[in-house]
C-alpha cells in the first residue's frame, strides 16, 4: 500500500515511522505546509514528498491526516471524494455542523474512516472494557478519569479549550469502556498563569460531572500542568470489583502514606511517552481497516459524540448549570 501522510508535526512524524515500518506499506508520501518539514520527515522514513494533499490523489491507497485541526474536515472530504480509506486525528472539526457534514459525506460514500482516539488501543483501557463487557465489575457505580499534562501547550498553539482539546479523550474512552452514553453534564473550570510558563501559556483546569444512561456517575478532571509528569488514568468502581487503568510504577503521583508505593520508573512527560504502543496499534489496525479486513474501531460518529459532550461542557461552564445532551444537536 502507498499511504499519504498529511502533516509532518510531532504526531505526524510518529505516524510516519509506524507506517514506514509496516510490512504492508510500500511507501509513504508526505505533505506539510512547511515544505522543509515534509522533506525532513520523508528523508527520515524513506518516503517521498507531495506539494499538497490534492497532489497525492491517484497515487495513494489510503490517507493519514495528522495536520492542524482546521484542515481535518477538508482532508476527510477530499478522501471521501477520492474514495480512499482515511485515518484522521481528533477532532474532525471544531463545530458540530462541520462535523455532521463530514459524518454524512463519509456515510454516503461508504469510505472506511477511523478517528485517532488512541486510548481505545491501550492495553489497560481494553482490559477495563473487557471487565465491563463480561460482567466482572457488575453494576458500574462510578468512574473517575483524568488527563493532566506535564506542561501547558507551547506559545502560539491553537487551543480549542480544555474540554474539546484535552478532556475529549476522556469523553471518548468513557463511552468506549462503559458502553454508556452521557445524559447530562455539569462542568466548571478556570484559567491561571505561572511565572514558570508566562502569560502566553495559560494553565486551564476543567472538572466535569457526567451522568450516564445506566445510572453510572463519572467525575473527570483535566489539568494543563502537572509538575511530576503526564498523568492519564481511569478508575472504575462496581458492585463486583474496583479497578484502575494507569496505576503503574511510572505513575506521576507520590504517595504520602507510610509504605506507600514509590515512583520507581521514569514518569511520562508527553502523550507519546504514555501511549506510544497504543499509537502504533491504532495505525496497524487502520491498515486492516483500509484493506477491508476489519471494521473501523473508532468511527466519525464516535468522534461526533465526544464533541457533543465537549460542547455541552462549554455551555454548562458558561451558563453555570447542568446541561442535557439532548440540548446539543
């Protein structure tokens, strides 16, 4: 297969290496708004360069979109028109109407499409889902989940907010693991600044309470700065068991209890440190999807539902009230 890679930033480089190492990928064609960046990545992985995504069409069998958010939707439309399988990093778009157009276009053309919510491919989260699905947890009383970044985004980063940019991963994995849908959300949050990072790198914090459709309550927190490391976890409390995803010797959290488990392995500092294996697996799975051997494990409709929750959170925070998901349509 010849794969077109749109975007040669940090995650694009990672995907490029994964694609180049895949036995079924014969070549990778790279494009980026910065030609020198595309050239550097193509040289690094033994690929070729295209001036833009449009120029790839007719020369590729599938497309991987790792570019800036504002081009995700146009690139997915391009892939749909061309009739080629497409993988796209989250989100599809920043608004629900834009997202709905892509969802409808993909459905109309029948093009295989997979969205990059990589936590679905992490071994811990998949084990948690299996326990929910096979009844080992029994009735699920509560879920706690968090995404705490080691450092806030760099200056100039186009940030769509703590809910849509960071906690949207928690919203998606919550749906995936529990097989439940959000019914109502209540969200709050605040901005702070730090002398360490400066006013151009604000530290946003968000907290969300979500009621799920089978009576489970979820509490999710997102923080842009954790001085110890990149902390992503989920805890599930059911009538049959209580389990945790991310409880590991590298967990960036210090116990103050006598005899408490110490941090014995290097803490992850980025999402790539935390989820490298999951990122590789999702691309491997996409090759199966593109070859017709598997159904998409994370569809555009899944991305739409995670975005709906993020939008409900923004409304809740602004209006200081619980918001029903049926209000976001």
